């Protein structure tokens, strides 16, 4: 699983910093719908890929969050809920 430090570094990356081959394609992302939400989030984080960047229909998206106390895990849970 990605460490907090790794996640912080990934959050600061720009479109120029990231290798396009390393971005997860949301349409190809396989998540076991039988797992709990925390397990789904853990699975995404365990992929080792930057969770702040996704591809959808060929478009690269950088996910950002408002300055709140919300964690990346909570944000990923929301994403998982929307998709699965």
C-alpha cells in the first residue's frame, strides 16, 4: 500500500510529471463489488498507481480535493460508490 508520504508526493504531481502509461483507466479498473468499501479503496491504493490521476474515455483527469479534513480514503470511497 502507498505510504502517506508517497500519496503526498503524488498529490503534488502535474500532468507533465506523470507518465501517461502509469495512469489507471477507469473503464478498465476491476473492482470486486462483493468487497466492502474500505477493501475496495485498499485495492485501489495497493495498485501502487497514483490515485490522483485517472483516464476516462481517453481523457486524463487529475482529482483534487478542497482543503478539508477529508482523507484520500474517504474521497476514494466516494469514487467507488459512484462507479460501483
